[in-house]
C-alpha cells in the first residue's frame, strides 16, 4: 500500500521562510484549495492520504517532506535547517513510528527531506542552505549499513536539491542545470528544464505517473514523451512559499 502523510495549510503560511525568491502575498483560501486538490490527485493515483493538522502554528508545516526521510527499513527524522521549523518534527516522528523504526539526526548536523532524492539504493543529498556536510555524514552513517550509497550534490541558487532535480524514472533525472552541480549526477540520463520554466524541475513521480506544476507547458510536453501518464497540478500559491510538488507529502510503502 502506498501512503502519504500531508499537513493542512497553516493559517500563518504568509509568514513562511523564503530564501531564493522575493516574498509576495499568499492567498490563503486559494492555497488551501490547491493543497486539497493536490491531495485529491494523490488519492486518484491510488495513494492512501492522511492529512495532519496539529502543527498549524508553524507557517511552513504543510511542507512535510522536509521533516523526515523514509526508506524501506526505517524513517529518519530530520534536523531542520532553520530554527522556525524545528518544532514540526515531533508530530511527524509520532506518525511515522506507526510504520517504521525511527532514527534521529540532531544539531549541529542539519538536513531536510527536500534535499534527499532516493533512486533505488542510491541516495542523492543536496548540500544546500538547509543541509550541511555534517547532516550528509550523519545520514550516510545511518543508511550505508542497509546498503544505500550516499552521493553529495552541491546545489546553487535553489532552496533544496529537489528544487533543481527530480527523478522521472530509475535512470532519468529532470534537472535545472543552473541550480545543481552536474558532475555528481554522472550515470543518469539527464533531461534539462526549459530555461523559461526553472521551477518545473520539481516533479512528483507516483508509480508510472509524473506530476508537473501548472504553468510549465514545455515541461509538460517533455514529460509526455517519457512518462506513461502526466498530471498537471496548480500550486501557484504554495510556490510563493518556495515550494514544489514534492514538498507537501511524505510518500512511502506500507504494509498497514
């Protein structure tokens, strides 16, 4: 069974952290509607969705991806890169403990799930403004005994690795070459984002379906050539919070 943990949009989302974009007004009502539609798309793709609400006092709480990294064997609770988000992880740890053993990464190491891209047994980890070298080393210590290979990837100009790079399939990455060092991605087939659609690099793969952000028509055309199915999701308000499609869920296999 494929499960997704999500979280309701905080009424304080306008106070969210932004790093690489200018702050602009967020329409809360529209953000909620877009998030609800996002969850509906996941359900339509066969995912069992649980929407949490207890972290509503945290402006960025709907971006649950950053709080944890889930692999088959366990869930790793992240050490968030900004102090305003560190209280979010307690709720997520409690929820994930229903499905996995948990491990914890602690300060001074920092790591966020948006910087972690798993492809088979290879774990690409962005060294970014939110994930430091200590965080990468700590994650490697936890995962390498299970047979995972950790590959650091330097990011530049984007919040997280997955802002710049996501997997279309097990061999192919969709990449914004301006936001990531390409040398670390050797061995993969690389498809580059259209220059006028830099944010389109953040796609969400669910099974054989690739979800693409609305407003990226050229990226949609590229995905239609390689993906079995393409879904278009409008997250225009959430993107004002520097979010992509992967940010709003933690998706994992579960036996229960």
